[in-house]
């Protein structure tokens, strides 16, 4: 029986280049992704289904999407949908300040939404998340900060079971947050993280907690929005306090021995404690402190 060989680097690059090419083309497209703004993005069932169990179920199950070839994602912000689809074909995505992928890199067509069925995967969406999502929709027409962009991409990756995209979004977010912790968007990003992720998902939460802990003094002194966030979001405040408790290191106490550093001092022949300092007759003694054995 012949052994199965792994594809070479050249073969993989060829496959990747071909996949990227189909993202820019409608050739063989058999699926449409409709966003909440009415735009439709051409896609391929095999590409989405092979990477997302959620899309796989929608394409093969007894859903309207399977027969109509149209999947409505009107519960997701469009720029996160675009980033997700770009990742499906490129295994990467780029930030765009207007909350959209670069127009040249995405094939879309304007269309009016209709009453066809919607994909509704069984996910952890509570009232708080839906309210935050509605607030997020208003950002589509205005500039979207890089931090919020990556948070929304992370959230949609979690919703459609894309661990690779989640990891990438978390990495991109951490890189930006490390430099933009003192910007107004940092607080906005924290609010979005705690509104779109469950408490068991520590990816982005641990990133912002650690950054906030490092820059705690500056944030409390100079950022009124951060102080307001601590008062309003008990979950974030609790996570921050928990990290501070884990990082707290009590001072170690141990008996010490001291001696005078002057080699001519009468007290130098043996180590001595604070009472032995009476033996030192030096005008300007240099005390050497050591841990008692």
C-alpha cells in the first residue's frame, strides 16, 4: 500500500494562489452571502463548508440556504463578514478604516434584501450582545477603529466556529492594543469584547486585562472613560482585580545579618546584628546587609 505524502511547499503555494484567485472571481460560484447592508458577496460552498461546521450545516441541511444558495448574515456587522470571507480565501484579512475590506479585493453587488430564510446557528447570543450588535451597526458608515474591527472579526469567527480566524484576530488585536492602550478606542474595544464574547472565552479578555494592569496608573489618571468603564462593567472590573490578586507578591521576610564594611573595624571579625552596631567605632560606617543562614 502506497504511503500518503504531504504536499510540498510549492504545491501548497500553488493551491493557495489558486484559492485566492477564486475570491476575486465569480467563476464556479454557487453561493451568495447577503450582508445587512444589502450587498451580496459571491462565494463557494466547498470553501466555506470545508472550514466552518456552521456553514457546512447550512449548505447541506434542510435549510432554505441549501436550496436557495443565499445565506443572510444580517445579524452580523458587514465589515466583520467581509473580513471573515477574505480570510476563507486568503487565511488573512486587512483592516479598513471605513469598516470594509478593500473594494478591489472583494466582489460584491448591490441588491435589495428580501424575505428569504436566514442562517441562525445555535450560539451564545444574549440580549446584551444583541443590543451591542445594534450599536455596532451604526459604526458601519463611519470610521471603525482597528481595535473594534479586530474585536468584531474575533466575535464572528467564534460564532461560525473558525478557530484559525479567532487566533489571527486575537493576534492582530494584541499588536494594536499594545500601542493604542491610551486611545479612546481602547475603552470602546473593551466594552465590545465583554458584550460579544462569553466569560469562558479568555482570548481577547486576557489581552485587555493584562494591558490594563500594566498601564493601570496612567489609565486611572488620564482616562475618564476607563474609570467609567470600571464603574459600569462589573465583569471587567472583577477580571482586573483577579489578575491583580494573582500578580501580587508579598514582601519576603527573613532574618538578616550585618557587618561594617571597614576592614579595620573591630566589629568586622564576625557578623553582627543591629545590637552589635554599638561595637562599630567608624566615623562613616558602611553597613553590609546579608541574609542570615
